[in-house]
C-alpha cells in the first residue's frame, strides 16, 4: 500500500467510524472481532483496508494511477522546460544568464517559498485547492494536520520529479547534441562580476571537482556580442560550461528537493502511524479487531454476580473546578452533560482530550492551575484503554482528588449501570489511590430524548 493510499484510507475510516460512534461497543466488538478472526496474518494497514471494504466502502482504486499520472506530468514538464532552454539557441549559443535564471534561480526560489509555507505558522495557501474537493463532515477536523502533511509530501514528490525531468533532459542533450554556451547582456556587466557569481555558485564543489569551477579565461572567451559569429579558433571553449551547469543542477535543483521530499515522506509516515494508533475512533476499531471477546458474550451483564472486591463508587462533589472529557462523544450526550455539570454557573474549566497530542497539551495547561477536584469523563460503554490509564497517571500526579466517571449509554437500565461500575474495578486497581471511581445519573433530556 502506497503512502498516499494510507492517508485516503484513514480519511475513509474516520468517516465510516463517525457514523457508528453511538452504537454499543459490545455489538461492534462481536462484529469486528468475528471478522478479524477470519483474516489471519494480515499486516495492520491491510487489515484496516479489508475491514473498510467489507463495510461496503472501497478505497478509491485509482489513487495510485492518479498519483502516477500527475508524477509523469511533473516529470515531463521539467523535461520540456529544459529542452526548451537548450533547443532555443539565438546566434547558435545558449545564453548562460537565461539558463541560470530559469533553470536554477526561479526553481530554487520556489523551493524556498514552499519550505516557508510548510514550516511557518501561516495560512496554508494550497487549502483551497483540495479541501473543497473532500466530502464534508466533522470527521475531517481531527485529520486536518494529516491532510496538510499529505499535500506537502505530495508537492515535494512532484517537485522532485520535475527536477529529475530537467536533469535527464540536460544529460540527453549533452550526450546527443553539440551545445554551445556563452553569456551576453546589453548592460555592461563585466567579466569580473560574472566570475564572482559563478565562483560563488561553484563554492560547494570547488574542492571536489575543480574543473567544474569556471575560470576567468573561460568567462572572457565565451563572452559574445550581438550577431557575432562563433569563434572558430577555439570552438571547444563554448562547450566547457557543461561541468559547471551539471553541478549547479545537482546541488541547487535536485539535492535540496531530494532531501525535503524524503523528510516530508518520513513525517507523513510518522503522522499516519500516530493517527492510526492514537485517534480515538480508529484506535478503538483496532482494539475491537485485536482484543479477545470476554465472557460477557455468553452471559448477559445484568446476570453476572457482583465481585466481592468491588469498591463502592464515590459520590459527586458539590462542584468540580476542572472537567476533562476523554474521547469523541455523540453531540447530544455531550451537550446534555455539559449543561448538567455546568448548570450552577461557576467557573469550571472544561477540557476535551481526544488524542495523545491534546493529552500532553491538557496536562501542561492543568499544571498551572490550583489543586482542586477534577472530574474525568469517559465512555463507559467502551473498555478502558492504555491511553486512558496514562492520562489518569498523569492527572494523579497533579491532583490530590480525581474522580473518574464511566458515563453509561443513554437508556441503560439501573441494574446494568451498577454492573458497568463493577466492571471498571479491575481497571481502577491499576491507578493511584487518589483516583476515585464515581457514578451519576444522565440528564433526563438524554434519557428520554
């Protein structure tokens, strides 16, 4: 699977999982785990693509062909630009100044501008070229960074192919034709200025390949004037510029793009892995695909005997100074919870944490706040994850009183809610003593809405 197909796969996965986020976790677990057991030995990305296909959402098979097509177009554009520069020979000479301007300076400036917009905190100029072509929905918001990095990596990939086309065309013309280079200008630039410019450009390879550094004699003898014929006494001098131009294309055109394209692909690959592992919905899918079904499948939750080691859940304090909402929630449930918990009008800080990135930022923000009671909301219908345990460990180091509330699904019976609390006891044993398990009633608007 290509790196571009992985980005498309994550977008389609997020869209599909967004439509299922209100479905009971156990129902999804039985469905997804049963399917995964019939797919042995598949790598993670192939397994996720197979799951998406069996849901009736097939990733676009033409993605690779489309990337290949625009790559060929970029390569041929670079080839055509260089061919035009070398084939257009007024007075039978290729003007060195035009060559440096069009083949080196302008592409190098364009590369620097691309680096600036990639790294600087400014609005991304290519946003309008791709965002309006994507399907609309909230599922794209958590993937905005992935979308930007995908476009950046694709742009660097095409830029590298463009530079490769220019270099291949230069080598072919160098091999198959007799190129004559010289320099001329209406302005009296002078041999010293041209020598200074070329010496500066040739500084990176002056010790590696001294013959590729133009001498003053070469500059003086290849300076031609209007309508002047080629010097017949030393015609070979007009071909000596090829070494300098070849190294200039390698150093200022190809190698920078090779480095940035490799770096952009590496960053995109790392970001794709982070999204696959840390996104709340996609990591939940992976957990359902890989985790074993528990005994609850054969015995209803309401009929299980309560454990003798269960700890009585704590009651809610009068108010919370900080509330953290873990994961991606249904809008109706989350809105009603906010209205219930913030109804007294006190200054309660509400923080949403849906990924490892926002988790680190939230811990850093809480570190500067007073040590006051903190409520951590999590979806009780989903099993606890390692990321949730890490978050609790980090919060326990900052707060002396931390309350964990696994919120039940709307419409869940009182008996099942009690068993839900008991099912979290084993998870609570992994956490510090300052973390207390609590329970509460859902707002009536959610229960009957």
